[in-house]
C-alpha cells in the first residue's frame, strides 16, 4: 500500500496542473488534475497509445477530438480512444476542475501541434506524406 501526499506531486509553474504517474507505486494508471479559471489554457493537439478519460468535476472546456468540437461541462465524463488526436481548452468563466486519467502507468504523449511537436512524426501520425 502507498499513501501519496498530493503536495509531493509534480505541479506546473502556475499550479494549474498536478501529475501522478503510477509506475513507482505499482498502479496501472496515471492522471493529471486540472484546476484553473484562465480561459484558453489547455494542451496542444496530441494523442496517446492508450485511452484517456476526462472526469469533469466542475467548469467547462472546449474539446477537439479528431475533427469534432464539443463543450464538456461539470458532471460529464469524456473518453477519448487510443491513438485519437485531441486537445481541450478552458472556456470559463468558472474554474475548471478536471481529472485526466491515462490508462497507463506512465505518460506517453505524441505531440501533433505546438512547440513540442515533431513535424516528421506529426506528418506520419496524420497520414500526411
């Protein structure tokens, strides 16, 4: 058994994101806790080789999943299948409280857009030669 104090987890500089990777604790999942009220905040387009499940506790976020755009709201659960390009952004005005559950004991992310994207891999991932 492990008891982990959330204060010991890795946080973003603005404390909007807190990350837990399960591998060191024998857990088969990893997750990110999101807590922010800054509109526009969210990750660039990316995908994972496993499903990601978003548990929206409160607030609103605009999700892009492949070519579909949806507004996720508190009380909803959104499941994005493995190898599916996706992103989200906070739309406010209330604070977004969300847990992003990764069905893997470590984070594996292929960035398809933004400064962390590898243009060569992004072209392969999207089928663009």
